[in-house]
């Protein structure tokens, strides 16, 4: 077999090593490439093209599996050693929601001809950019605040059900937002830190609602086209494109949630802060009572 | 080191036990071990070597056993701790084998002479 084919094979393998995490690649890419080249040359000398195929059949699954394990280890180590993941997670959620919004408009662009929708979408994109920046830069983007915000997401579908699930879910959302700020104040944090945590929690939850709405409408577009309830509302709206109507409706809920979330975050953050202060005062009194004389 | 070694780590230590070797040599030796043919690919090999380096069981060697060898090749050698870990693993395997031999299963698998 041609020596150039062996070299080309090694170059392809070297290129695939870019899928490995940087630290591992820096340390071992060159010896790995060298070992692969030695192996290929030996197998090709023994068995010709079949030897080359055999080398790749062994190398590819090994590389894919090894890269996955290396990445999993790298991410786990980064998560353990860093406190910045909540900031990235919240911001990434907002960026993903903005990306889905753009995708939905690219797939179903009929609404873009309507000025009121155009302004709403542009405003929503600007708002999501702002939310991403706030979640990324804000000090309140702690593990607890973002986790409580993410915990809100599964509650959203319950909001569309009937009594008693809907009011229970609504109350749970309020409790989670208040808890984000309350726990900060209860642990001795300042009022602004508590409000900031509640704001982050509310924004994360609102972005989660928008993201789930968009995902739901895009993934179930076919089914919604035959939903009698949706069809009746669509006919009543006077619009001329059903798909664009469905997308517009799904985005609408997210817009209200994003607009309402700062107000909710601050209001419930204040409530949480008051409760946090009471908890802190109670703990102090308890400590004083138990202190040895 | 009390934890059992992984199959790949144990075989890498065996491969470098007698002299320093580079990656391809290590792979060749592992391939020749019973039941190990094709089980350790290049990525697995270097992930294992990285782990052994971190544990101090092998070291990268500057020596070139063969003069004129490709300078880009990296050679690895066993350390004192690596030797102890491999010996502990061998002892563990001996004990497991002894325990297995003591059961009726081992006897049943022994071929009997026909008369």
C-alpha cells in the first residue's frame, strides 16, 4: 500500500485528536499520533489495506469513547473547582432562548411582515441579551439562585392546567423566588445581595419558560395544526399563517414572563429578605439563650 | 496503593517492568497478553499513562534504549511505587485464582483423561 496513504491516515487521525480536551491534547497528541503512525505502518506492512481498515476500526471507537470520558472528567473537575458555572448556565439559557427565537422566525417568517410582531421580537431579543448579561455579570448568580431558577422550569406546564395544580404551581414559583433571596439574608447577607439572588432566580425561571414554550411549539408544530382549540383561536385572531400564529403565541408567554420577572424578583426578594431577617434573628436569640453562663 | 489497578494500567506496568518503552511497543506487548488483543487503543493507552504518571507509578524517560530512535517518541519507565503496585496486583490475582481453584468449578473445567 502507498506510503502516502499511511501518512494521510496519520494526518486524519491527528486532526481528529482536536476533539480531545485541550490539556490532554497538549500533553499527548504528538505521542498518540506517533503511536498511531507506527501501528498503521506495521499493520499495513502485514495485511495491506485490510490492515489499515483494522487499525481504524479499533482507533475510532476508542477515540470517541476516550474523548467522551476525558470531556466528562474535565467538565466534572471544572464544576467542582469553580463557582462560575451558574453564571455561564444562566447566560447560556438566555442565549439558547434567543437562538431558538431566531430559528423559529427563520422557519416561519410570516409574522415578520407585521410591524407589531417585528418590534416585539426585536425587543425580546434585546431583552434576552440584557438578561444573558445580567445573569453572567451579576453577583447574585450563585449556585443556589440559578438552581432554584432552574427548579421553576418544570412547574411551568402545571400553570396551564386547572385547579388545584395551577395555583399550587404558581405558589411554588413564588416560594422558590423568595427562598433564593431569603436564604442569602438568613445567612447574614445584605438586603441587596438577597434581592439580587431573587432577581437571578426569577430571570432564570422566565428564560426557562420562554425556552420550553419555543421548544414545545417547534417540536409539536404538526400536532398543534390539528388541535381544535388552537384552530379556533387562530380563526378568531384573523391571521393568515397558522404556523406563524403558533410560534407567535408560544413566544408571547415568554415575553410577559421576561417583562414580569424583574418585578416579581424584587417583590418576592423583599418578602424573602424579611423572612430571612426573622430567621436570622430567631437563630441569634436561640444561640444567646443556649450560651453557657 | 491499595485500590486494584485497571486491566489497562496493570498491563502497561507489566510492559514497562523490564525496560523503558514507547507507546507502540507497550501496545504490542499488551496485544500479546491473553485476552487483551485489541482491547487497548491509542487513546485508552495514553489516558492510562496519564493516570499512571499522575499516581507516580511510571515516569517519562529521557533515555533512548536504541540509538538513532525517533526523538519524537516518548519512553516510559516504571517507578518503585509502580513496581510495588504491580506486585500487589499480582498477589491479588494469585489470591483470586487460589480462591477460584478451591471451588468445584475449577475441577469441573479440568479435562479428564479417557481410559
